[in-house]
């Protein structure tokens, strides 16, 4: 039986995202980027998502220079995964702060929608 998103630790959730994306690489094929998430609030951590050759590798910490860094609370991170938080609205209301290439951040939102994450958790 799948777990509810609130039952995942931040690290476990990152591992599950990596599994889901790599089980179905179609939506990330051709997407090349390093995206960093600075998460704060109920859970905290910095994770870098390496998109390369239709594969996603997630590493904790800051190993490389990201093209885009998104800062948000853990609660808003979960909402964005579930499609309950629009990237545009999150930016406009300050729920997400983006450093670097904003278009990459918005591209991530369209990719995440294709995975229907709430159906896979």
C-alpha cells in the first residue's frame, strides 16, 4: 500500500521522486539541468536534482552550480509535487523564491505534472 506524502521524511521523499522519474524517463528525456531545492520549515535540507540523458540523480548538499535554485518550505514543496500549488502563484505570493533561470523552474512544474505523483505515493 502506498504511503501518504506526509508519511515521508524529506530524504525518503527525494528518493521516491528519483525512483519515479527513472522508472518512467519519457518526460525528462532531453531535459538537461541541475536544479537545487533549499527546503526549510518542518523538514530542512538542500538537494540537487541532476537531469542528464533522461535520468534523474538526486544528491543531498551542494555538489555543483545549479542553473536554478528554488527556496520553499517543506509544506509548499509537498503541495507543488501534488499539483496543489501553482508555480506562478507561488512565485507571485513569495511562497517560492527562485534564483537563476526561472524558466527552468517553471519547466520542472510541467514535468512534475506528467508524473501524477499523488497517484504514485
